[in-house]
C-alpha cells in the first residue's frame, strides 16, 4: 500500500522557484511508492506548473483572502482533508505555513515536515516568521533546509533542535538540449519582480556595463509588483538594450538562447535559476548572498560579486563578456557549468527525500 503524503503550499498559481521545485518533487515522488496530495491555501488561476493527474489536489480559496481573518477556517479545512484521507506526512512548502499545519495536526498522528526555502536570516517582510520558525523547531517532526550553511544558522539559533536535514533543490533539466551560443550576446535573469530579487541592483550594474558593451542585451523574464517601478528606473538610467518578458512555463527557450546568467538577489535560499542555468551551460554571475549562490557557482563556471555591490557586479559581468569573446575559453566555462549541474541531479535529491519520508 502506498504511503500517503501531502504538500501544503501557499499559492499554487505562483510561478516562482518554490512552486516549481515543489511541483517537481511531488510529481516524481508520486511515480514510486506514494499517494501524493497537494493542498493550496490559494489557487487564483490554477497550478502554474503541471501536476500529475493522479495527484489529488485541493484548493481552500479560489481568491486571496486575509489569512488572519480566516485563520481558523484554513486550519479546520486542512485538518478535515488530512483526516478524511488518512494523510501520514505533511510537507510544508515554506516554513510560514507551519502557522496552519501545527494547529491543524494537533492530536492527529501525522508527521509534520517543514521545508524551508529561504535564508534563515531574513523574514521577507513577515514579522511573525521568526516566531513560526521557533515553533517549527519546537513542534514539527523534521525541518528540511537547502544548504549546509542554513543548517548552521538554524542550529545556532536552536542548539537543542536535532531534527534538521539538508536537501538541495533538484535540477529539472538534464543538459541534453545545450547548443552553441556563440552568436547570442544575451545576459539572462529570471525571477519574480520583487524587492528581494534585487533587479534594481541589476539595472544599476547594467547601466555601468552598457557604457562599455552595447553589443549585449539584458533579458529579464518575470512578472511582479515592481515591474513598473523597474521600467521607470531603466528609463532614468537611460538603458535601451533591455528586454522585458512575462513569466512563462516554457522557460527553457530563454536559457537556450542566452549566453550568461546573472542573479542580483538581496537574499536567497538555494536559487533554482542558477541550477537551471548551469544545466544549460551558462556561465553565471551572482551576488554572493548569505546562502545559495556559493553552493552552486564555482570559479570554473562563474563569478561571485560582493553582496549588493553594483560596481563589483558590473565588473564581474564585464569579465564574463570578455570570456565570451574567446570561443575556447567560453566553451570551457560552459562545459564546467554543465558538469557542475550534475551535483543536483533529480535522482540524487529524490533518494534523500525517500530516506527522510521513511524514517
């Protein structure tokens, strides 16, 4: 008999890396020994990423509602689904969701796993996140973090907590579609247009780079509340060689037609976009956030810039463009990037999840 597990997500309609990786793990666990369920607190436009047909999907609200006004209603709905389906394990896709799962599972013999996708040192503007992390360390059965460095942050904050496991995000691509990029002078960046993603820093760095390398184009793929603000900033900085592309499910086409990847986030957990870019053979440039980029980028396939230093980011981008001018050197970095991505192979990550789910 298959083990019943349930992924609890905030909004399955979102197009971010968290939703992408949780969908990927859910789909692949479902192929083996598990009956997978998924509960989305919100579901405005339907799942952005495709779910397997045999995943049993529940949405609590079709439109966004106040989580505080509807707190007890959310908990009761989750509890009802868990009990009716005899769910054995709940996986919270974001530690903030523990605010619902912990009370929902009170008195129920269901294992509660908190899957932390963000850096322990940031709260992303949610002041209650620190308290919920403390409650998770105290009351959950297991905490999964993305990097060893973040595991250290958790252990330092809660030295008595002995249930923290590190499992990286998996690579959804295998690198088999990589093609020559010798004619594509495209710098790519993908993500939600939110403050935490630091696209304002990227535009400031790009304004510096643009003075020397007008033969390159910056391509930003993503949607979000900061888009208009960022477009205004780009005009103020007099940037012209820039493309704005809305979020899309077919993201591989943009990796294939680009030559260098850049990440300018204020903070990260373990960025899926860098793992994906690596699998497509793109050399990478990134701010050296507290956690994430340094776990992926090595000197053989990219550059780490000082955090939030736009001058250093611009300098590293210019180094990568100079590399591109030499086919042999570029190809060496590109191949190193592909090899680097193999560390995050899906089968390796699934093996770790299987071990955790069967403890």
